[in-house]
């Protein structure tokens, strides 16, 4: 009698623990998506546009921010979307950053026609681009360029993203939490869930400054 | 009501414009310069000697905290930090009465910060050292929180027997986050004191060390290091240029970037140096 009750209780505790772990993981992802530093600075920029009576720009930025947040919240990280849509979402984010950083942010994106339709996990590239914003563009007095190339090679989808780095490559990072790690770890975990070990992701320091990330994954099309 | 001559610093153009617009509406603020990075800010502060500084924290190159570390305590303006989401810093700022405004910035907070600055300004007037004291204490706390090693105190030295080590060759122990640096005296360009700390400027970096200027002077070779202001010591080796200023004051150019103010009381040091 007592044994059965004990087992039920243990089972119950286990279930609660599992739920808690799942909730933690989801919260972490959500928190990562709703980067508070980005949100506060964006709202500050919108405030500025209102102050200087650039109401059209203020409205455009508000709409971009809403669309970006909606995309981040609506898309489950396990769902796959086309690379075209993924880059569309990236552009929502990057348009906001262009308004914030003005001519310090330059983009050079080139995606092969075939690769546009390739399926990727939603929000796959967002953490990589955010890292470039955080560690290169915003850490360089002159700004820099984010380059994205995507294409199909031997039946595989190849994506490469690079940036031009900080102006003082040896300066200590002010943010002590290693968010580069969090972002990439997150991507790796998701890729493993979806493709097992049939993928490759590498990130390396470029000799001329900056970082470069290389992804090689299965080329899939929607039915 | 005194007019506070103010410099504002932010690397995002829109954030800078918002700050300028908000502060521009206040009758006791005169904005004398707007800078978009730490390097520009330091140059403008030395050139224009403002009373008040609104300083963004996250900036390319030098951060807002680096700017404060690099400025000579004897010429340090009042500082209000502007921050989007640097929570780790806020606790330290609160503990040491360092003022800040949160982004998105609002009128009420800006007005309160300016009122507080006005009050401090009227109490301190020429005693600018106090301005750096409070901020350096906060910065030291921020850096301390991320320290992995045991705390080293001012009196710590690395088996340097004064009997056997020539004072010129004695090294200065600096503890930075998880590293301990041993600085050669000949690499130290200048040092300024701020409260319980000194800022040691060497090889293009600023190290914060917990000790007094007095304790520092005992460790340094006094033929090389001279006091040029109440809280500033320079290494004579590094003086590249001497620029006369008003009221018997001087500026010393130390290397390419640092410009150190010499107060009237210490002008003889410069005169002796020039005579030799």
C-alpha cells in the first residue's frame, strides 16, 4: 500500500521536474530571442525619432520591431521554413539595426536561386547575425560589413556568414556572459535534434579580423 | 543657478540626438560637445573641461567605463551613465551613488540626474577628484565581481626584497580580473588616485589597483616619478611635450593621446624638468 503511494509520489515529482526543465529551456530560448539590450536600445531609437518629429521613420521602426517579435514568437524553433523566409526575418531585424547604427552597418547578402527554397530550421541564422552585431559592428568605431553567402553544392546546403570584427581586437569584452557560446550551442542542439549528425557547423577567427561561420546541412525542399 | 557645461557621448546617432534634445530643453544645461565614441570623448573632455558628462556604457573601442578610467582624476567631470541593459553595473552604481539613466530615457529621470549633478557641482566646485572616486569604486566592484582569483591587497608584493632589488627594477603588482600583471616601472606612464584606488596607465591600458597614492609613491623610483597635481604622478620619461596653459598651469603630453594637467602648485616640477 505504502510502496504504491511512494511510487506514485516519485512519479509525480519526476513529472514536475521534467516539466520544469522543459519550461526552463523554453524560457531561455525566449529570453534569448527577446534580447533586452536590443529591445531597450530600439525603443530608445524610436523615442528619438518621435522627439525629432520623424514620425514616418518612427512608425516604420515600430512595425519592423513588431513583425520581428511576432516572427520570433510564432515560429517554433523545430519548424522548418525556406531560406528565403528566414532571410526575410533577418532583414526585419537588420533594418532596425541599420536605423540604429546608420552607416556603420553594411550588408552584402547573396543567395543562389536554388538555395532560396531550401528548408532550414526557423531562426537558425538569427543568433549568428546577432553575434556579428554585438561583437563586430557595435564594437567598431567605423562599423563593418556582414557578408552572407548561400548555395547548393553536391546536394548540400552551404551557408557562410562573416563579419569584419571589432576595432580593438584585443579589447576585453564588457559583457562577461559568453553569449557567443549560448547562441551557437543553441544552434548545434537544434541541428542535432533535426539532422542527427548529418550537419557541420564551424566558426573561426578570420586572419584579417572578424569571425566566419560555416554551415553544411542537407538540402531539403518542401513537398 | 549655475549653467553646467555638458558633453554627451553615445555611439548610436539617434540616441545622441534624443539626449541632446532632452537636455537642450533644460535651462541649466549647455551642451558643449557631442561625441560618438570613447576616444572622441576623452579628447573633447581634455579640450573643453566640461562640468558634466552623459556617457553611454557600451561603445566601440573604449567603453564608458574605460573613458572614466583613462581620465585624470584632477580634471574629472561629474558623470551620468546612460545604459540600456547593463544590470551587472547598476548594482555597483547604486552602491557607490553613481548616477545613471535607463534607455529608453525619460524626462523625469533626466531632470532628476541633472538636479543631482547641479547639487553635487555646487558642493564640490573645484574638488573634481571626488567625481572619479565614486565612479572608480563602482568600476572596481564591477571588475571584482568577475574576478576568479583571491584578492591581492596594496601591500602585496611578489618576493621583492627591497634590500636586494634596486627600486628602479621593482615591479608593480596589478590584479585584473583573472590575471595578475607585473608592471615594470619603466612602462608606467602616469598614475592618478581616486579614493581607495589608483589608476595605473601603462602600455596603452589602465589598471585599477586598490591602494593609496602615498603607498604607491613608496614603491616608485622618486627620481623618475613626480607629482604634478594633487592626485596625479607622471613618469618624466614619457613627457613628449609641455604646453603652457592659463593661470600658471601646464599640460603635459604623455605619448600620443594622454594630456595631463599640471596645477600651479606643482609647476616647479615642470620647470626643473625643463631645465635639465
